[in-house]
C-alpha cells in the first residue's frame, strides 16, 4: 500500500470513527498498519489507534501501539514525530496509573531538542505531567505543571487544552477540598465548550459536566450533581466511552450515598469497579473502595471492612470502634503524609484537605488559606519568601 492509498484509508477510518463506528474504524486502520510501506502513514495510523484505544478504555492496547509508534519515529529520524510518540507513551502510562513512568516520559519530551511540535504539544506534556503528580499526591508540583499548561494554552489560543486543564484543576481542588474552586474550573471548561466547541468532540462537554457533578456533590447540591452526571453519562454511552462511564457510575454512587440511599449506591459501586478493573484504572478502583467503605461506616457494619482490603482505613472508623492504638497510629501516619506532601497552610499550620475551605495559590505554587493571606499582610510567600504575592493563574 503506497502513500496516497494510505492517506485515503486513514481518512476513511476517521470518518467511521467520527460516526461512532469504532470497530470498523479499527479494522481499517489495522489493515493499513499491516499493508502500508509508508512510514509517515504508519506513524499517523498508530496515533489514531492510540487515541481510539484511549477513549475506549483499552489502555494496555493503547500502550502497545504507543511503543510501536516510538520505534516508527526512530526509523523516521524526525524529532517532531519522536516528541509526539513519547507524549503518547506518557499518556498511556498515565491511564494505567503508572505515574512515575508518565513523569519520566514527559521529562524526556521536554528534554528533546527544539522542534516545531514543541510549541503545539508542550502544554499537553505539562498537563500529563500535572495529572501524574496529582495521582502521586505531589500537589505543589501538580499545580506548577497545570500553570505551565495553562500558560501554553493562553499563549497559543488553544481553548481545547485550556478546557482540559480546567477539568484537571477541578480534580486538584476537589482533592484539597476547596469546593468552590473545584466547581469554578469545570464551569469555566463548560463555558469554553459553549463558546468555542462547535467543531469539538462531545467528550469535552461530557468531561466538563462530569467534573461539575463531582463538585456539586461535594458542595451538597445533589440535584445539580445528578443532572450534570446524567448528561455526561448520556454522552459517554453514545460514544462508547468506557472510562467516563465508570467515573459517572462512581459519581452516581457517591450521590446516592450522600442522600443516604445506600441500597442504590452499592450496585453502582459494583458496576464502576467492574469497568475500572476491566480497563486497568487502579486509582479509580481505590476511589470505589473508599466509597464502599464510607457506605459501611454509614451502616455501622464495620466488621465488613476487613473484606475491602484497604491499605488505610479512615480515622472515623477507628474512633467509632474505640480502637485507640490504631487510631493513634492512623493520626501519626496522617500527619506524616501532610508533611511529605507539604499540604498544610504555612501561616496557620493547619492541614489542607480535611474540610472545605477557600484556598489561594501564589505564583510559586505554594497554597494557603485565603483568609490567612488576607489577615497576615505579608509581602512575600511565607514558605519560600519570594517577593511577589500576586495570585497565580490558578
């Protein structure tokens, strides 16, 4: 198969894929891979296969094609292709929760000599690195990476990238429990979709609606959370987006748990766990187990917790059972974790992430309680003593 025929078949696969005929598209692209002698065409079709398997939740297959793409880029001896293939390898490992590998491959991308693709893909590299740091609970490094990604988006008028970064920032602030910001950023992403997203994939709308649902639930607005999650799930089902379906099922379960409807929550946790296990989302599996654990706490059936095989049980479980030794050990581990992640306010000394509170990130990416900064009056960062107190991008 020559160059022209390869291009035609890639375009045919894209048309099928965009019309939700995913399996037919995969068949077309696989044949191109088997028959084409055009290295550039093979590289492009490998990129299509990486993207398709990512959106289908077939992360191991995604990783396999990303590895083949790197070999193809090396044959082409083209730095732009090499950067793109390393980014796909980083994303594949991010999806499989191999966060240390993700960071390593992102650093490889950033260390490559200057290329035309660096301007276009640098923001995506920073975003993937930020997601990996967030998965490892390295919050300051995550925030630094998200800020870099946001600067790339602003400097290059890349609203798609800005939308994705806003969704990741929603996850960041949900984890550190500033629920107002956890809602603000996905709402910003939804605005970008409405203003610029006519030609975008519906996955961007679905993604923003899911993150809004998470934030609304945390804020106690369960009706709005359910509405956003239903819209996200509808799009995920239409497009066969298994990873998003799993996240929506987890969110539905959390909403029902928040309502006290545990009997409805449990089967949704089971369905979410089934998909998370199938696609290899280990971080998602932990989130499901934590949700189930909270259900058992609410039921006061704490003896069931031994079956969950959790590495860490919540402080409330130990306190409710009167297990003082275990409780003390858990508190010590909690504070050690706070020190390791630097997830505490450098002004008042209280940990960040225990309860909903308004936060402010400085340009150095250190985070403080907003009230502490307002009351303190200092002109430099209390942690690193940089002079600027002007708020950063996020």
